[in-house]
């Protein structure tokens, strides 16, 4: 779940364009013009990795339930109610007044066919975590289905609320994944009426949406989404009124745009961190000593780095989790900037003359890695920076050849530490600690249906991770949005734009 953000400087011509008098935005023709720098992937949700395609898909498709990001509550979407008769069974009562964009009536057949298709390995669902907890889906009657789980999974509701859209069974059976991507059909607030894949998409409001839908009530008639790789082009169009929405604006450019368009900085689930390996492929490693790992934590001026390089709504992390996630707590050991303490710990561990530390970084800007390296050098830790693509960096980490690995993780945009902690400390490929106690606690937290129990075990795990200094939490990410002055838009930490909630002022 790593991601690289583009940092592109404004050209002189573009700066000049910024100071031109902007024209009226698209309020008059009720069209919201949106730009992405990256191409949306084909619109079969189950095959999409990037946010761009997933944002479009969530406007077209619905799942069984919906998460209200303002309250954290789960609401019925295609399901009107649900129960869990036993730990491995979920039963859903479905709405009976729902139609797809082509007029087909929604029923249990759509749910059963969609989910039983996408859970098969040969379908190629992009993220197995979204479906591998489902063993099979059973039709009870035309408007009742049961999901039989393959294993207990505390994240089931999160997956059902965003990652498992329902497709019309006759159409999906006929056209398959490629057909759904080519001509998507859903029950969502907007229908796709035109697309040039990867280039341009036109969505029109679906006035046949069922009134009970949490997505009902969209006010904007049309959304036009274009791919614009050059941020300078986006800035110019935003200032001229040809564009109403853009995102992922670098901090320096957000400052320049401020006051001329709406600029919003919003926190997201993604966090950055330095993973410290207490084991190495070559044998002995200084990081096997907790005092060395703690010294690294004290040596880095994380507050200064956060302010200088992240800015906006980003904040220095107090624990290895995002404060917006369920189960996150900052009641753990803290490592405030204290180079003297770092030096003393290194001497106590037998490294009074310092040590060498190779540090791999991936999907993080080089200037941030260099700032960390400079701080470590002040206490005698000499780093050798190795910049890699994310996949290569992960491979090196897993092979125990990257003692320190500086990167980031987005938790699939889900506000629950189950999608963070277990990846790095649950006994999987990224877990080089393999602490049986942590693995056991996290398994309990990830499978329990009791929120109180989950919070308790995650708190224990986070406390131990901090005590042992297995990881140096750095900062949370933010996204800067640029908006037309006429647009009302509410960003959320999961990075999913909900244009059905937007309106013109």
C-alpha cells in the first residue's frame, strides 16, 4: 500500500496564470470537472488498486453496507439489516425496491453470484484480504443471503462497506470482469455514460436511486473526470475555472494557491515509519540490541521533519498507528528528540564510537531520508542510503538485507489497526520480529467481535512495539485538495472522494 506523491514545481507561465482573474466555475451547467494525475484503472472494483479508479467505482456501484465516516457507524446500503447468528455466519436482509442503472431488479441472486465469483482464486481479485475470509455465500430466499466465513475476521464489516460491490448477475455472467470494466452497471448515485479508458469519464446522476440509500441526495447533475499528468496544467485550469477539483498538491504549491482557490489539507490513513530489523541475513546486527533501536528513536527530530516535509494536516506519530484508526492509542513509550540520550544509549550498548547502518527507503522523498540520515550522523550513526522501488525495497526487507527500511503504509484506507499491525507483527512475510506474544495478541484482535477486547489487545501490542523500539513511527500523511470557490466538498481520511455529498454554494 505504498504510494508516491508527485512534487512538480510551477513554471513561470503557470505562476502568471495563477494571478489572472478566474472565471465562473461550472456551477451554471451543473457539471463538476475533476482531474486526476494518474490514470484510473478499468472499473471492475475487484481488480483496481489505485484510488482514482476506486473513487469512480464507488459512485457507480454499491455494496451491502455503508460506513458513515462522520460517525463511524455502519448503515444499510443494499442490505437493510443484518445479524450474526454465529461467529462464522452473517445473514443479510436485502432491500426490495432497488434497480440497477439498466433497470434490472436487484435481488439475492446478484449478491450470491457476485461474491461467489470474486472469491475464487482464478477471478484474480486484487487484494485477497478483501475476500479470503468468505467461504461461500448462500441464497436463503429472494431477499435474504448468508455469508459463511472461512475464518473469523474483525475487518469483515469494513470490507463489506467499501470493497465488495454487487454486480447485476445476468449481465455479470454474460460479460465478466472485462465487460463490467468496459460498461459498468451498478446501483450507485451516478451512472457512467461515457468513457475513454484512462483518459476521460462522464458520470450522470442516477435519479432512480433507492431513497433509503445513504448515498441518495446527490445534487450535482454531471461529473466529468479527466486524466491530467501535468500538475501545472491542473493548476492553470483550476485558476481559469475550467476545473473544479484536484488533489495531491505538494505543500509548496498549496501555499501558492491559497487564497486564489479553495485549498483544503486533510489527514489520511497513510503513515510513514522506519522499520528496524533485529535480525539480519548476515548474522549479527547492532539492531538486535534494544538500546540501539531506542537510540535511533531518540536521535531523529521527528517534529522538525514533519513540519518541514509533510506540513498541513500531518502530525508526528506517538505510536505505530494512525490516530484516526480504531484501536490506536498513544499511551506508549515516547521517544522525544534527545540526541544526548541517544548517544548515552549507544555507549551503553558498546557503540561509543558510533556504528554504520544501511537504510533502504522506498516510496518516500529522498530529502526526508537525508534529513533522517543527518540526524543519525549527529549521534555517530552513519547511514548508507539505498533508494529502491517499493517492491524491491520490500523484497530486500523480507530477505533480511535491509536493517532499516523507511517507507509508508496506507492500511487499504481502512480506519482500523487490524489492517496495519498484523502486516508487520502478525507472523507474516513482513514480520522479522516473530514475537509469539505479539502474534497471539494480534490474532485475537483481528478475529474478535468484541470492540472492548480488541482495543485492549491492540493497546498491549502497541505498548510492546514501542517498549522494544521495533519501529520508529514518523508522521501521518495529508492530502492537499484544490477546489473551485463555488464547490462544497468534504474530504475524509480514507482518501475516497464522495462527490455525491458535494454541492454548489
